[in-house]
C-alpha cells in the first residue's frame, strides 16, 4: 500500500514538472525572441559603427562608441536629466503615494473604494494618451492651467509651460506623477494593511500617536515595500520616453533630453546605430546597478 502511494506521488510530481515545463515554454520562447536575442544584438552592435542607410557596411570600432559617449556633452546632459527625473519621481510618486496610502488606510472611513479608484485610474491609461491629455492642459492658448493661473491673477510663462527650459522638465515630472502615483499608493497600502493593529495600540500606550507613530513605527515596518516602490519608480524614470517624445522631443535646448530620447535621436534621426546601441547598453548597466543597490538594501533590511 505504501509502495503504491509512493509511486502515485512520484508520478504526480513528475506530471507537475512536465506541466510546469510546458507552461514555461511559450514564455521562454517569447523572452528569447523579444528580449534575449535583441539584447545580445544590441551589445554586439555597440562595438561597430554602422547606419540604417548602409546596413551592409559594418566597421569594427571596439570600445570606440563607449569612449565617444564619455566625450559627448549631450550624453551627460541627458544622463543628468535622467537622474533629476529619478529623484523627483521618488519624491513625488513614492512620497505622495505613501501619504495617500496612509490617509486611505487610517484617515478615511467612508468612500475608500471611490477614492482609491479615482487615484488609480490614470495608471490604466496609456502613457501616450496621458501625454495628449496633458498637452492640452499645458497649451498656452486653450489650456486649463493657463486659465486657472490667469483667474487668480498669476502670470504664466511667456514661452508656454513646455517651451520654457527652466520649467519644462518639471511639467513632464508632474504628468508622470499624475499617472503613476496611484500605483504607488496601492502598493504601499498593501504594506500598511499588513501592519498589525496591536502594534499601533502598543505604540499609543507608549505615547506615540499620529505622525510620530507613522514615522518611527509604520515606515520601518514597511521598509521592504518602500524599497520595492523606489526600485519600480527608478526603473520607470530611467525608461521615461513617451511623455518627453510627445511634449518636447528633448527640447527646448535639450532641457528635457534624456537617454531614451537621445538614443532615439541617434538611431532614427542621425542613423548612428552603433552609437545608439552603446548608449542603450550604458542605460541598461545603470538601471541594473541601481536595481542591485536597492535590492541589496532590501536584503539588509
């Protein structure tokens, strides 16, 4: 009897492994075709100089494209803008998302579902559609933002919200925050709801309430969730493309140029495919390094 049970269990486990393998095959094929092969092609192409207009004329340059990047003024401008967007996105998206999650968790008794739905809805809209919506809002002639400023007696930028090099990048970050903060709120809310009520009761007995309890008790207990939120935001900020491409295409005067749009410029406007590949590899390395740092911090936590 025991022998039969053992054979049955072994057969069941074997079937489970076969089923799992079969289910994984389509995903592996998809990743191989659309991720691994293009990634390898990008890395290989980064060591060559070639153009879309002459695909048969590949010239080996070794690390020449990478050296060129270190000497390229516009590369450093784009990288600087990427980091500005990363830090601002963490503050706006994770920071505001945490505040909204705390309000939703303990500050609102009625209408939580409606509140959560309203804040999360922009996340399900495509980035291009969001860009077009905010393009109308920022329009200097018919935009609602100009109308609001004028109605309360405030001046508006003479070159428009997206035409002024000093503020255009902030308009892009506000738009990105409007779309993504809802997701951060839901993610952090899940962490907050995992904190036991007994912890707050014990803290209240010790005199820690309100903001003090949230800062010294709640935040440390959801630290891992916050690290994940920061990691997602960082990767998303480094991948930002649609907003900038629709709004400014890197202008005015490269004020909103980021690595994503600069790679597009090099590849499809200037046809410098080898250099664009090298920039893509650099972007990937930076994103992986930042992700590794944050995951390392998560393990220490």
